């Protein structure tokens, strides 16, 4: 089997395995807690759509499965990429666990499942660096999964009063403004090379830590105390997010300047 078809097969097996896990896990939850399947029909629909879209995206981007900066091609999805894909795959599951936790005793399970998904944000980067398996596709997937899960969870948290409206506004504004900058850069130079920074990772991790504490507010006995803690933490995390956004715009500015210099050199030739 050629390298091309091995990576295609690996992508399909990986996405199919994640899809089967999410459906299997949620089916067990439904049976164990006596949830009416009709209540979660949208979960199944959204999960199917997400995994089909993920498979299509990865197949279209299969040329990006190479190690940076060596450009050594991969013949299969590595562990770091699989962890990142798991985080993206878990987005509908986390959302519906949050929704159902209002009517069913799912808080403990939801906290564990969400914490594991958040933990993969640290593990995928650590594993890829330690094993020398940092890939171009991994950089794309890492950003996509972080933004997808934070957007979905942020909206759900605000709906249930677990975070403030202004904090949700900051999260969405940060995502929108940075996405706008990336689109502008893509239009200007025709490609993107996603890069992550330690400050960006700290911003994501601190937000996820805040959300892990916010979930505990669903335990009524400690809700009042945690509301005080999470409210104070919101301001700290907000400061980190703003500094991170400034850094991202600084990096984008450098990218634009580099692209402009390359254009100038190309015209001079």
C-alpha cells in the first residue's frame, strides 16, 4: 500500500473510531440515567455531521500530515494528532452533558469527561514535542479544537449562569478578531502557517481551568462559595486573554510584514 493510501486509511480509521467512541459513550449514559432518546436526537445529528466534516477536512488536508520543520511525511495519524482530534470530537458530547446536567445527575460524569478533554490540550503538545512529532496538521487541529470547544462551552456556561455575559463577550470577540486577522492574512499571502505560543497556551489553559471550577457550581451545596471564586478568577483570566490577543495581533503584524517583503523581492526579480 502506498504512502498516500496508508494515511487516507489511517484518517478514516481514526475518525471512525472516535465517532464510535462518542456514540457508544453517550448511549451508555442514556441507558444508565434513563434519558429519553428523543431528548438527544440533535446530539446524534450534530455528532454525525461533525465527524463527517472532520473526515472530509483531514482527507483534503492529508498533504499536511508531515513533521515540522523536517517535512517528513507521516503514513498514519500519530498519538498527538489523535488526542487533538479527540478533543474536537468531544465537543457535541460535552455540550449535551452540560444541557442534560440540569435535569439528570450528570455533574460528576460531566466534570470528569470535560476535564479529560481539557487535559488533552496539554498532553498533545507535550507528546508531540517529546517525541519529535510536531506536525503541520496538528497545528491546524489544535487551534480548531481549542476554539470549537471554548465557543460551545462558553455559550452553554453563560446560558446556565456559570460565567458572566461580559466574559462570554470577551471570549467571542477574541475568537472573532483573531479569525478575522487570519482570514486577512490568508487572502493577502494565499496560505497560513499556524503557530502556537506559550502565552496562547496559557490563555487557553487558564480559561479551561476557570470552566472546570465553574462546572462545580452545579453542585448546589458549594455553588455560593464557588461563585465568588469564579467571579474573581474571571477577571484574572480576562487579563490573560487580552494580553494573549495583543500578542496574536503582534505576530500577525510580523507575518504581514514578512509577506510584504517577499512580494517586494519577487517583484524586484
